[in-house]
C-alpha cells in the first residue's frame, strides 16, 4: 500500500496518489459537513468515504486517518464525542458538531477556491456538503466560484511578463494560455454543477 497524507487502496494508488495528496484539511471540513446532517460514529463516517461512494470518488480516507482527524477536530473544539451503548455490540463514540464547528464548516463552504487545481478535491467537497443546505446554497457557491475564475482569466489575459529572449516570451505565453485553458475548463464544468442529474453520461 502506498501511503501519503490520505491513505488509499493499493489498486487505486497509482491513479489517485497525486489527487489525494494534501487533502487532509479539506477532509477535516468534509467530516464537519457530514456531522451537519446528524451526529454519527466513526464507522458510519468511514463508510461515507468508501471507494464506491460519492465522497470516495473524491478522496478515500483510511479508517485510521479518519479517526485521527476526528481526534484533532475534538481537540480543537469543533466536535464533541460521547460513548453510547450499541446493544450487544461494544459502546461506540458518537460525534456531535459544536457551535464553533458549525460556524467553521459554513464559512468553509461559502469560500470559493482560489486556483483551478483546487477543483480536484476542495471544491467538490464543498459542493457535496453545500447540498445539505439546499439548491440555493449550491447556486450561491457556484456563482461565487465562477466570479473568481472569470476574474482570474481576465487577469491572465491582461498579463504582460518581461522575458530575456523571444523563445522565453513564447514559452511564458504558452504557460499563460495553459492556465487560461484550465480555468476555462473549470468554468465549463461549473455550469454543470447546479443539476448533476442533467449531465449526459
């Protein structure tokens, strides 16, 4: 098994290693977002990130990493945990969102990402959790994100960077056009986010 900040299954390691790297912070907020729905214990939360789940298509947290994140969230005062009976099974620790946790996750949901690379993990998690609040919250998030990338593209198109040679100038322009293309692709994808059911397979 290849292990990075987020653990993944061996069969998917090669494909998803780079995508999952550095996603611990968004994963923290995703856990808070799931607790917006209702209190839950670690096993239920872990199943939400299974490889065949919607969240698992974005990141796949190993159980050990998920429990480590829950411990940190509780330490930071964003969630609280209490032991509850589970019938004939061992007691389970059930996690509840605190007022500080709710404030933190709602602020995170409403804040658009600043760079197209954050559309791989951070924004999809925000989009998934925003659905908890209904279609209007999703639309507001998408509109704010579109505004960020439209401004980003406009700034790149107006950018003039000095270069030592003609070849360097051409290469810098090639890189600039690549950034514009990735941002435009993100804008095109955002237009599909308001109703994913309408997306053609």
